[in-house]
C-alpha cells in the first residue's frame, strides 16, 4: 500500500495500481531497444505484476501501531514483508518462469540492504536466490539476460513511485534521471513521444488514527474512490 498524507484525507494506492502505472509508462517508451525488445511481452508483464504479492495485504492492510494509519510498503514489518515477496516470487513460477525471475530479481534488489540485518532476512535471501536460479533454469535464460532486462523494470518502478509522490528526491538509474514535484515527473532524457498524463486509482479515507484493523477495514469499505492525475515530461517540461 502507498499511503499519502493529503491534509484531511489519507490517499491509499494499492501496489497493484502503482505497478500498472509503471507498466503504462514503460509501454509508451518510444526507443528502439524497448519497441524491438525480444522479450517485450514478458518485460511489460513483469513490470505490471512486479508487486503482485501485495494483493492480499492491500485488501486487508495491517495497522501501524505508531501512527494508527495503515502500514505502507515502506513501514511493513519484516516477516509480513518476506511473506509478501514469497508469494510474489512464486506466483508465475508455473505459467511463465521468466516473469517470475524478473519479479524475484526485483525482490532481491529492493531488499539488498536488509541482507545482513538478521537471520530472518539471511534465510530469505538464501531461499529467494535459490528460487531465482530455478526460475531462470525453467525459462531457459542465463543470468546475463536477466541482468540486461531487469533495469527497465526498476526504472519504470522508480518513475511510478516518484510520480505517485513517494520519492521526493531525484533518482538516477539506467542512464535516466528523474525527479517529481506535485505529481509531475521530469525525466531526462524523455523516452516518451512527448509529455503524457496518466491516472492512478486511489481511495480516500479520513486522516485519523484508526483504533484497529477492523476500524480501518470499515473505513476502506465505504471509502470514496478517486483518481490521481500524474504527468511525465522532459526535464524542462
């Protein structure tokens, strides 16, 4: 869950909706190496599904006892987070193991600083690394192929997170720099045909401390749905 403070409301964006935005952005990149990419279908599918393990968590989010707000993707505790990524890494194992490999690579990438944090994370890295090898073997690709493809997924992920308002600092990745202000993402160079507006679904719930997960669930069930408009443009757009 992405949780944004919007004065009188909390804006809740599911990880799935964020990932769909990432895939939309990547699908509109007008550069030959993506338009003619031999694994374009799988790369776009993996980008769209890279946070698939959050579906269950976003449907019934845990409450952060420090704030009384739903846990965001940044604050969720370790064991719950590891279970989410176990689901995500396994979801496409049987239907398309290369998509599973790309999602697994993402799991390893975004958690690499946690590797030596405690035994729980050390065990998770061992298990996830084994899963990665199995996915690649089943897909018939080598690690070099994955290493070349994954940066596109990560770039799209960073673009979407920034556009949604969760990454105020500038980022640099895979030859691109970006920074978002007021839901306008400025990318340099701009890989799209021109400045493009996107929309992402969100729910608005009252900005208050929730007494329990049940209290939050009731508020979410009656929440007003909205759409945030985000814009991707060039560095001077």
